[in-house]
C-alpha cells in the first residue's frame, strides 16, 4: 500500500482498515511519511469523516506509536480532565490543583494552543521557569508526592499525536470529531489514568459549534474511554462567549490565581466546581455532586487550592513570586482600551473572533515554530447581559507589537453587539453524558 493510494481512498469516502490506518500513523510518527502527505490525509478525514471502527483504529494506532505510562505504584484512583478547547478556557489551571488538594492524584498531559483556542502548556510557560518537559520518572514522582503534575508529551509518549496536533493547528483541520477523538483519547489512555472527566464545548467559540454534533463527540469520547477500561464522563458546556474575563497566556494565569483565591469570575468558578465534582465522584472521594461541591468550595475558601498551585509551580521549576505578587510581571509594550459605541446591554460576544484576535496579537501560533508573546491578550470588562453606557470600557487589548495591536482593534470591537434588551444567558452546563 502507499500513502497516495490511502489518501485518495479516504478522499472518496472509503472506509480504511485498521492496517491501513496503522500504515499512515506509524509512518508519520517514524518520519517516513512526510508532513505534506499527512496534511492531505488529515484534510481528507476532515471532509469525509471516519466510521466508529476507523476512529477506534486511529486511537489505537496513535497510542501504539510510542510508550505508555504505568501509574500502578501511585495509590488510589488516578483521575484527569480534558477540555475540547474554547476561548478563555483556563479551567485546568484552577481545577488540577483544586482536585489534588481534595486528595486525588492528577497525572495531566496537556496540549498547546490549537487554532483559535489557547493551550494549558502555553499558559503555564508564561510563568517564568515553569518546565512542562519533565521525564516520566519525575512526572510520576511528582504526582505521587504533590498530587498533580502537568506536562507536555515527551518524544516517546504518543509521538504521532504530538506531530499531528501541531500539523492540525496550522492546516485548519482541528474541527473534526475523529481527529479530536484520536488526539484526546490516545493521550489520556497513555497517561495510565483510571477515570476521566471531559469538558466538551459547544457554541460559537468551540471547535464543534452545533449541540447535536457536540453530543456526538461526547458520546464517542465516552465510548472510547469505557472501551479502554477508563471510567469516563462528559459534560457538554457552553462556549457562546469567552470563559472568564481574559484571553491570553499570562492574563489567564493571573485570572486563575484570583479564582484559586476564591476571587475569580463566577462562570469560571462554576464550571471548575462542576467538573471537579464529577472528578471527585469518579475518584470515589464524594457520595454526591452536592457533597463534592461543598468540599471543593471549602478548599477555595481556606486557601488550600492556591497553596497546592504554588506547590505545583515550584515542583516544576516555576517562580511563584509572580503568582504571589502579579504586579511584578513585566507589562506589555502596548495597550489600548475599546469603549462602547452606544448604551444598552451586551447582547452577544463572538468568542471565535476574539480567539482569532488573541492569536493575531501574539498569544497563539500561525506557524508551528512561532514564539509566543505571553503578555499579549484581551481583558473583558463586560460580558453577555451586562449593562453598558456609551463610552464605557468594554475591553483592554495588549501586545508587545504595536502593529499587531492596531491591526486587531476593529475586529475586537466588532465582536461585541450591544442591544436595547437584556439577553438570556445560556446555561453553562447543558448536560452530562
């Protein structure tokens, strides 16, 4: 068989065998299949999709492209969380230390920014010194001792996904259910976890905007997890506006710190607590959602969650001083405020447009090897349903590049729609699967 033949067959909607999918994935992981052929294959899958059988084969081939982690020497149930990606989604930075403070062990392998969506690793790397590239032995030791570690994929751990992830980011092939399933579940199975809670986003700022398609993605992810022997649960959550009030790496870390101090935005705290509650249930640390919510809320209030985050940062070489005193962090070279053109209520905010603007400001990548501007981003002062007066500040925009900043001001301003009537705010958690 040849890559040309398999690309052509998938372009025509033909179902590929497990052996054919293995040929493509292993070849790319080993470097015998070039980027341009994998890009063509990803595009064919994007347009033609995959059957359940093909998707399961994709997950298996990606998983078997490298090593897996054995967590059996760490006591208790090992639980993780994964989001399908959204705008302003910094939940992992709050959730991982919070749930670890509750007594669970969280071995988390995260990703970088993808398309218009920011990445947990990029956010953590905005903390000076934070090292996401730990050896597996150190990763496991930290999970055992601290309760949580958040790292990138190593060269040996699911290398097919690491390479495909970067390629999808720059070839506009992110919005694909089988490719999302392959990427997410190969990493999660490789972690050696016992339970997994998935945050499946839906709405304009999600990779899958349609609720029914999001439901299909959630069911597929849960099915793959259960088939692998992992207790899996998915929450379908709203992404019709940015989560929290910030977009951009350091801005989101700073907001996460406020949330860990029980001072965070209401929507960020609510979603974090809901996801954490289900993690505690799967980890057998609570008897009900209400019981779990009370435990987690108390850990925010008494400072335990923030202390655990500091412990996590220090364990991975980060400088905690900027978390204790955020004003120490360097300021961006340029900033600009955008004011409301009229009075009324914020009727809608386009999260996708703001996510794309964040990338253009320097907070995300347009090329695989692009260096990020960790200070770049957007701070929102108004959310959907808020009243606003003409001339009142809607957002502040930041970048180290004046040219990049000025190029995005009109786009950011047009992402806000102000109307005469207060809109109904979408429910944050739509359903649990």
